[in-house]
C-alpha cells in the first residue's frame, strides 16, 4: 500500500515565494493535478487531514493555483446548494 502523504510530497515541488506545493505529475485540462483516481489536492487533504465531509468540497486559498497541493492552502467549503452550518 502506498503512503498517500509520501506520494503527495514526492509528486510536488515547493515554490518558495508562495509556499505552494506545485504538482509535477499529471495535470488535467482544467489545471488540476490528478493522482490515484482523484484530484491531487483532494489526495493531499485526505493524506494530511482525512476525508472531506459529505456536502462539502475543497477550495484553494492561494490565488487559484489549481496545481497546488499544500494542505494549508486548502479549505473545506459547502458545495453549491448546500445549507450553511448554523443557518
């Protein structure tokens, strides 16, 4: 079994100016890294934080760098059409 965290680290390079971990393997036509049947940023979140809850998705906080897989540059947000917590 592959250690997903090690796989993410091995497949990315750190951009010193932004601290983005840029995916260096397969990038799809929309600019997202892909690995293990999912986006690379989702694989990173899974490796370092666990699964994304149902009804939520990941959003990049680093100026839309779709190839960034740094888990500290990701946040969990409700999917469109999902009620917000506390409303």
